[in-house]
């Protein structure tokens, strides 16, 4: 029994000694800037600045390469609603590589209560308010906003179809009126309403609208209303 206790004491002593040596060596190296984070490389960020990402990680001028938890740092970065996913890797002695996947703003959804939600393709609300240059979807009914997302199946389908269309930047507005149907406004032709009825717009309809818009511009056609699916619609084939 005495030998067993002695063995435990000896093992504990040497374990503590080794830990102390390793910690002491690490401490000295960090004080000499040998194992300090000095190079942070960030990939995938278009909207969130590198400084914002570094600040979220809490990196300082003397942060040791092993002083931070990778999962905690990733969670801090993901608190920014523009960030969808994060991957962090460290490469001693001084390099940290951060790969982020951002949520791309796709549209602003405005409901009947004039609540404006900046959303991505999945209906996730990045922020409240408007963003210049992207389509605005106007609804004539209220939508439910739950857990940072728009809880409306129709809106989510509409966003998916909008994301699939390569000419999204040409669309200024999509007006959804439950009793009438959907009206679309194209940039540069703000006085023209493209009506598609109660169809959910897909690539076929979007491309048809784009083709009609090109003809209106080219031939300087004076019109205020186009029923896209009618055979007499301008440019309809």
C-alpha cells in the first residue's frame, strides 16, 4: 500500500514538473513573440471586414497561438448575422487561418405593416431595413418573423426562385397581392408593370420578362402594363 501511494506521489510530482516546464517554455516563448499570433489570414469575407472578424476573436498584440479556443472564437464570429459558417485553423508558431461563409443579401421583404427585412436566399433575416441595389419584395399581408427568419412558405419559395435567376440585379420590385397576383418592376422601366398572375416566378418567366424588357428599351415602346403570359405580350413566344 505504501509503495502504491509513493508511486502516485512520484507520478504526480513528475507530471506537475513536466507541465511546469512546458508552461514555462511556452510563457517565455510568448513573451519573446515566438508563439504569438502575428499573421491572421481571412478568406471568404466580402461584407464583413477583416478587422471585425479579428475583433470578434479577441486577438490582441500578445495573444499566444494556443491561448484561445477555436470553437469559442468561431462562435464569437458567428454572432454576426452576416456570417453563416466559420472554420478556424492555427499553424504554429504564429499563423491563424479563418475561413468564413457569409450570408449573401438577396432581397428586402416588406410586409403590409411596412416592416422591412433584409434576407438571404433562405429567408434568414440579416438585418432590418433596406439595402440599395437588391430587389424589394412588397407583400400586401403581414409575415411572421421568428428566430431571425421569415416564417412564410410562399416568401421562402419566392426567394429560392429569385436566387436561381441570374438576372436578379435587374429586378427592382416584386409586388405580391394575394387577390390579384404578382407584379414585377424592372430597373430602368419603373413605369412598366409586368404582371404574371398568380404564378410563382421561375427562370422561364423571369427570362421572358427580361426579353420583353429588352425589346421595350430597344424599340422605345410606350406601355405601362404587360401581361407576361398572354400571347399578345410584347416579345412573347
